[in-house]
């Protein structure tokens, strides 16, 4: 392999690279030549295919470099991290989550990749980004549901409902003080705007209890 090709890949600022990036790096090559280069460096182990058009740079294929949540939105577009992964990220549920859970406006799908399993559930397109935050870390940037948005998506996709906070607390092992001291403004917004009557009604139950607490 030409030394400059290896250098270009290894000096790439991210732990991953996409077909569009490779086209920019090798813009002096024909489409056929670029395809041959990618095929060759995959075979030689410089890149690891995550899915078609998205590759992990082998020298950076370790937790120190990888922001899994950022990759989640690239593996399946029009999505963000939510459900158990977001609840765990915010410290609402105690256990670790080994599958990266996301929601999308597209059909439900699961990807098994060299860096883990990514599971996507479909939610309504209306108000899709309500209650979603953009987070930047040293390793990358990603979109993640706020705690109440993650819970709203959980109610919708898992077809769950609870009669009161105590049932929610017992089922998901969420600390009651965490619920009482949560973002009431966001809960109120979602209780009024989430595009599912069943979800809104459940959130209203929680909101009324929290206000009275």
C-alpha cells in the first residue's frame, strides 16, 4: 500500500471515516480507483466496516477514541439516542446498557456491528426533536434524549404505562428523588405535545404527582 494512503487514513481526525470523506481524500482518483483503494485497505485491516459507507479506523478502534453515541446517528440516519441508553446516560436507571438504543422516524431496525449492537425503534415524526439535546465531548458530538423524552419514547415504543410514580419507580428502579427533582418544564412540554395520547396521559399523571410533592 502506498505510504501516503496509509498516512491520510491514520491522520484523519475522527475514529471513523465515510465514503464521502474518502472521496474527498482521493479526489484525484477515478471512482473505480477509489473503490479499489477502499477494498484493498479493508482487506489489509486499516479500516473496519461498520456498515456500508461507514468505516472505523483500525488504529483508533478502542474506547479511548470511539464515541458510540455519535456513531449511532451515522449508522441509521434521522435518529438519536433514547430509551434505556439515554436513561442510563442521565443516571436515571442503575444498570448498564449493552445495546445502544435509539429512536428514529424510519422503520425499526437493528444493526450488529464490530463495536456493538445498535437498536432503533420508530417514533412519530411530529415533534421529533422536542426534548433532545446536542452533547459535545472530547471524542465527538451526538444527540441524546433528555430523561423525560427518553421515558416518553419508552412508554411509546414498549407500550408501557404506569398508574403512578411508585409503579414507575418500582418497574424501572428510578430513584424517587430523581423524579421529584427532575426538569418539570420539559415534562410539562412533553405532557402537552408528545404525539401520542397514551403517552401524554401517562406523563400528566407523573406531572401532577411531582407538582404536589
